[in-house]
């Protein structure tokens, strides 16, 4: 954002904040450590291989969580000025942009409006309505939405915080024949992610045995390092869509956008240390009960599941670990919605 445009944006934000019912505090500015590489701050910065590129979706329902993610990424980075955020939105693009500019005036970011009409026709109902949001499926299309000059991004959900330097995750080694990197959980009961119809059909279930580098394991798609050029070359968006189209004809899974990723990638990803996705802190998909951390070190806390920390805090029934999210909450105040 150019400095000359900020006064107009900030004036506009105060009106939009009131209309939207929330106002967020401005975050402090974060600066690079002396040892950071110098990345030129121009249009080429948004394609620079020296920069750390983070992709997220941005919508009104999860905006409070997204703000916390951004703050946590910047606060724990040794080179925060070398981070570029790429936000995918489906509506209210200008309003969401103003929120980001208001709280992070110095943030390097771009917003990519995405028409979700085509996605909507492919979505099957799942066990939790929040998983059926079309924007939840935007990760399937990142290679098409983001600039073709981008070769790698870290994709992050909006219900997490980092407590470590994201560059360690971004620069994860990924073999030349691999497209994704993420923590794997091979002790999870993999069979529960698919229906009896899937497992009883040999032509379907054999998919998880063919062309796999290792036995397939569960991984959470809320934290992934994605090689976008390889994704495009392998036409992986089409492969995911084919499974979604089949799901519309024969119900083969229950859990939102995750199963197609497992069908296409499980067993063929680069494993990342579990510290980079301490997931499940939101409990299960039905009740959202409190959970403890998994054993081991922590670099990223992820409230996947039904319970979100900002909701539980507002309801006066927080879980113990929700206190770790509070320092990153930028919400300043709320207002009654204005009826036009």
C-alpha cells in the first residue's frame, strides 16, 4: 500500500468498522533482523523467491481469527518485512482489505477475489456446516488463483497461531517429485475418513494403494507447504475436482474438503515435524470439547474442530489452551449492526 493512499483508507475504515460490527486495533510494526536478505520492495516482491509467501482465505466470519494469524506470523518472524500475504476472498473484498490495512498499515499483501459459483456446485454437505463454505475449498484452486510467477506458498487456516519463525516452515525441503509438505499422522484411523461405499468398492479403495511413495497417512490441510508450479504441471486441481464430482454421484466421504486431498496426495507428501501443526485444539466436529496439546515441542497451535477460541472466549466458556490465543486477538470493540 502506498503511504499517500492511507489517509483515505483509514477514514473509510472507521465507517466500515461500525457497519460491520467490529473494530480492530492497529498492530505494531515489525522490522527485519540485520542478517535478513534484502528484498526489493517493488511489484517484483510479490513474486520474489527470496520472500516468504503465505496464502490464506479472508472472510467476515473468520476475520478475527485471520487477524490473529497475521500478527502471530509477523511477531515471531526474524524477517517480517520479507513476508508477503496472499488473501483469497469471495465477497466484501474492499471491506476486508480496509480491515487489513487498518490493523497492518505496513503489511505487504494482495487480495484475490475468487468467484465461488463453480465451487458451490461441487460441494457436498458434510458433518459440520462450516466445512461446506465455498471459500473452504479455495485451497484446491490456489495454483490457478495466485500469480503464475509464484512457485511456493505456505497455506494457513484462520484458526491458528504461530509461535515460531514461519521461514523454517516455508523453506522445508521438498523432493523434486513431491508437491506438498505437511505433518503426517500415521496413527490416525485413516479408514474413518471414507464411507463403507468407498471401502466396499475395490475400484475406488485401490486408489490409496496405487502410485504411493509410502503407505497413506492422514494429514491436516490447514497447514501445508505447496509447490504451485509442480501443482500446475501435474494438473492437481483437476484431479481433486474429479473426486468431488464423484462424491456428488456416490457418497464416498463425509468430511468437507479434506478427503479429496487425501485421495490425491496421502502417501506422497513430504512429512513435516508435528510441531508445525498441533491440531485438534477445537475439539471434534460435533461438540468442540477441550483438548490438550500433543506431546512434543510446539511451533504452531491449530484450533481445528468445532470450537474456535474467540467464540468460546466470548461465550465465557474458554478452554485452558484458548488463553494462548488471547495475546494475538486484535479485536478492540464491537458495535451493533446498522440496518440500511
